[in-house]
């Protein structure tokens, strides 16, 4: 699978473990490589995010205060986090080179979480060095379940928040589009692991 999906999978596995208290990606630029934006680089030479940097940015931007237990399949890795009463975030990683449909069921989903925003990090294949991060639209929660179409070799983020007024929702959607090319990235994670219900 691609490095962007692999990075998300590794970060999710680390954060999901109650024994892990700290996780850090050390390198920003590999000065010994001729490759711009290689697998050990968070930034390109012009200081825009590399695919690895974008993968880490996704975790930083969407991670809640605690990880929530989630199950995965052979081709789809699923991670979940929450900020109690404020947001529930799913990270769905399709490691397959074919598109997949994921059906996600929530246990004890709080009232008000009826819709979500979907974002996807995808490329033309596992070796694409210029994947895109884009809003993929809204998703509805029906009977505590969502159905999500996953692009091949992609990372899909589904952010569920309680119903809010349209202005707040538009402002939030704009902030999730991504940093400007020169925005400094903070990758501080603060979370707890929660094995119970959402």
C-alpha cells in the first residue's frame, strides 16, 4: 500500500494502544536525499506538506480527546476518536487497490449525531506522489449506521458533530480544507484510550 495510507495506519495503531503515551515523527526534511518529499519527509523543499506530512496533518486536525475501540477488516483499517458531546471521528483506511464499501455501526451513539462531513485523501494509485485532500460531501447516520464508499488506496475521514446552525457548519468545513502552503504544522496529540461505547 502507499506510504500515505501506511503512515495513517501506523499512527492509528500507536494512538489506539493504551500503553503508548507519546508518538512523534522526527524528520521534516531528509537533507541526504535527492528525492523531494520522500517517505521520511513531512515537508517538500518549498515547505508545503508532503503526502506523509498531509497524513500526519489529518490525524492532528481530526483527532479527538480519546480513542474509541473500533474493528477493522482485512482491507479496511478503522480507527475512531471522540470529544465527548462535540465530535466523533472515523478514520477509514482502504489498503486495497479496488474501491470498497464500508458499513459502520455505532453502539450507543448520542442523540443529535445524525449527519457528518466526509473528507478523502486519495491519489491515482499507491505510487501517486501527488495525492489530493478534498471534501467528499455529507453523510447521513441512519439507525446508528453509516455507509461510506472508499476510494482505492485512500484515507477517508468522517466527522460527526451534533446538529448546529448553518453558519457554524460552513466555518468548520472551511477550516478542515487544510493549511495554507506556509502554515506551520503543530502535531501535538493529547488523547486517552476508551474501550467502551461512543
